[in-house]
């Protein structure tokens, strides 16, 4: 009996790409409820810039608006100033700064805590959307090519990452509402909410903040997208993307600790 | 399948919607007010001493400059710097030769004048005898009138010559006395008991002496048993300093000791005011230095002070006993609260404007004049900042205007505005000087420096 020919892994579809069956808006909404179906459509449809550009713009706008609104509240500006003052005081105590330098630095912080901070927050927030989507698209593409041995079109991965970023946009919105609701600029939909008076330099708070429900949600959606594009089981993509996220987060936390030690006294 | 997908979508979107609505409601309804971390203390009673700090030098109270009245070479100098001398001790001997010669010369002149005087007296006796004899002859008409007048004139001349000789003798006597006086001045003795604090000349040096001017300063004798601090006090502080006030002095040479003193003198004019023409004609009031007045403080304690030692004085100018005080950092300034009964001329404020002017001046019927005066006073009021402290009322603060009195290193005296035991904000510096205002929300906490230390 002849054995059936082996099914080649991750072979790109030879069928001609079809126009998408749903609109961009529908895909943006459906990614919350039925991401698998959305990514199946993305895989077979022709390349669409709208699939990634529109979600990135939405993500960027939501983050920018949230930053501006938070920085417009005197209570949060006050808390950030108090935090910065503590940093300068620590440097003065450690002998890395004189009292005069600390006072001058504080004056500069206060000078820039007004409109300049809001503009910076808006630009930073908007830019972060682009950076995050393309960074994760690169990671996903790299994992797909090198580990999952799938031949992936990079822009398709960008479309998946772009659509998944809508969950990050929702997280920005929820984070902003939590900040306003709890009067805490460090509030986020994570286990960090359990701490009454969190200190950003507290390592426990840093660890609890990492356990963020929205972060896991977006990781799962990205994993679904990668699994559908690569034609591999979901479990494999979840493991690899979770691993990549854990390494990235650890590196960021380590960098932050080093920077604190070097500059924060 | 489609139905289950639809139901799944409805569930997920409903869940997201409910979460967003709840969070939005909480965010909108929540009051957001900056909470400022402060430290507080209670108003308490303390005794305060107002202190004026001034720097200067230690100098002896009595200090005499020894300079000669006659010029010459120093032939004897039996003292040295730092030596103790008593009143009347020999200090300096100047070469007396020239002055001895002058005495001898004067004596000779005097002797000569005495001889001339004796000669004149003898001449007078002869002239008197001749006059008497010839007078008798003239009365007996035995000699002519012209001859008699001749003898009379000779008698008068002899008398005048004797007077002149007598005067010449007196002049010669005075010259002798003067020469002797000059000779005596070649020996200088100490006018007081003390220490030779400075010796400028050596034996063999020529010194210049005059009566009217100081001449060469040979040495300075000081009474080191009685020392005073001469300190410079600024014009803003000198008005509060009076003789009799106590002071604590710190001498650089005796770092770990404080000495007691009493103010004995306050200068009536500043140190620069005696410069006639030097400052006024040249710079015309462009002096860069602050105006200082010299204050003298007698040192009560005996110690090995030396003239010229540096000293810092804390002069106690005012005292308050058991008065209401607040920490120095608690007092700051804020614009005064606007008057609630501020009026405008339109609303019939003429009388009110006059009342605010605080005078019994006749209110002008001209509204424009009142408006001008009112606006002028308003602008003066707004430019003045009021002294305030921030009193804690629960989790808010109230800006309380206060009247301050004197202060020391730690506390301000408050004469009006607060009560004993009232809790007021005493830190942090930025909160008091800038952030706090009437009604702001606060919480008590450690200072930022302590928090940073803990971190």
C-alpha cells in the first residue's frame, strides 16, 4: 500500500489571495471575541495595510489621549513630582548630587511638568504603538521562521500583530480608568492592584505588576495568530511567545534595577 | 455554530462594556485632589532671645602710642616687645648732647642778661644821684634849665635801661627753662603700666619728634588686662544695640570656648562717614560695601588675648519670655486675601472708600478722585505679602495670617493669629513656600529626605 505523500509543513498557500470577507472595522471588533476566525481570514486574504495601520493608529491615539489626560490632573502631577523629589534626595544623600544641583533639577522637573510633559506623553504614547507592533511582529516572525520552521510573510505577521494590538489599546483605556478611579498613577489591571500604596522601586510591586490579565490576553491572541499563520498547534506558539515575553520582561526589569542603582542612589 | 459564535461575541463584548462602564463611573465620580505630604508641630510657648551676629577684632581698652617730642638718635632702649612695664619706667633715651648745649647756651645768655641788668642798676644809681644834686642846684638857680633837663633825661633813660635789662633777664631765664624742658624730653618714661604690644624702633635709629603732631611712633603700650571686642554691625541691626546688652563671644584662637561680654559703646556714625571728600567727591555714593557701625564689647573673662585676634560676637538685643512661638520654617508669605466688602464707586462706594482710606478727610464730591485713591490703595495692598502659617484642620489646611515678633535660631514669636497648642505645618520647605494654600488637602508623613534615606 502506497503511503500518502508527506504533507509539507508550513507551505505557503498556492491559492490566489481572496479579498477579505469582512470589513476592517468588523475584523477589529471580532479580534476580541473570535480571533481565530479573523486570523484565518487574514491568512487567506490579500495583504491589507489597513489591517495593521488602523489598529496601530487607534492604539497610539488611545495611549496618547490617556497620557495627556493623566498628566492634566494636578493630583498625579503632584505624585510624580514627589516621586522625583525622593529620587533627587536619595542622590543627595548618596553624595552623587549637591543640594543646589538637586534644587535646580527639581525646578527643571517642575518647569517641564506642564504642557511640555503632555506633548511628550502624547508623542511617546503614539509612537509606542508603532514600536510595540513592529517589535512583536519581528519576534513572532523570528520564532515562526527559526523555531516553528514556517515560511511566513513578514507583513502578514505585522497584520496579525497589528490586530492583536487592539487588546493593548483596550488595556490602555482600562489602565487610564483605573488610574482615575483609584487616584493612583501606577494602577494597572494586574496583581499590583492588591498593594495599597505601591512604590515603583518596590520589587514586589514590580513582580505583581507583571501579572497583568490584559498582557496575557494579548499574548494568547498573538499566539493564535501565529499558530494560524504557521499552521502549527496553538500550544507551541503559546509556549514560545510566553517564553519570549518572560525573557523580555526580565531584561527590562534587570535594566531598570541597574539604572536605579546607577542613578537613583 | 454561527449562533454559538454570535452568543460568544455578545458575551465578550457585554463583559468588556460592563467593565468599561463601571470603571468610567468610578473614574468620573471620584474626587481627585492633590494630597501634599507635610510635617506638623504644635504652637508652644518658649523664651526667645534675638541675636545680632557681628565679626571684628580684639583690642585693648587702653592703648597708648609712645612717640617723642624731640628729634634725635635713640641711645638707650631698655625694653623689648612683650615686656611688662610699670608707670614711670624708662622706655627711651634720645641723645641729649644738642639739647644740653642749648641749655648751656641759654644759661650763658641768662648770666649775660643778669650782668647787663646789674650794669643798668649801677647806671641808674649814678643818674639818680646826679639828678638829685642838680635838682637842688636848679632850684637854687645855680644851673640852667637845659642842664637840669639833661640830668633829668639821663635819670629817666637809666631807669628805662634797668627795666629793659630786667626784661632781658626774664627772657633769658625763660630760654633756659625751655632748653631744660627740651632736654628733659630726651628721656621718655612709661605713662602707664602695661605691656609693650608693639616696638617699632631700635637703639641707634633717628626719630622725629614734634609737639603738634605725632612724630615717629616708637612703641605702643597696651593694658592687656582690660580687653574689648570691636565688631562691625550693619545699619539694619545697629538700631537695636544699646550699651549694657550682653554678648557671647567666640575667639578664633580659643575655638571651644565662649566668652561673656557687655556692650560698652555704639558708634554714632558709620565707619565710612568720616571720609570727607574721598567717597563723596570721587564716587558720589557708589560705594559697594555695606554700611557698618563699630560696637565695642568689654570682655568679662580674662584670657591670654592678644590685640588683633579675630572674634565673632552674638549680641543679645531683645528678650521675650514664655511667648507663643512657631518653628522658623512654618512662617511664609502669601498674597493677602481680597477684601470681601470691596466696593466700586458705581455702587455708592464713596463713603466706604473714605473709610478704607482710614482718614477723617472730607469725602470729595468728585467720584473720580475717590476712585483714584481707592485703586491706589488696592494696588498697594496687593503688592504687600502677608505673613501666614498653615493650621491643620483635619485633612486640610487653613492659611492663618499672623503677626511676627522677634526670632532666634529656631522659632518665631507670634504676637497674633494662633493659639497655644494649635497644630501647624512645619515642613517640607516646598510645600510651605509654594504648594500649600487655603483649603489644600494634606497628609502627615516623613520628609522627603527621610523617605529617600529609608529607600
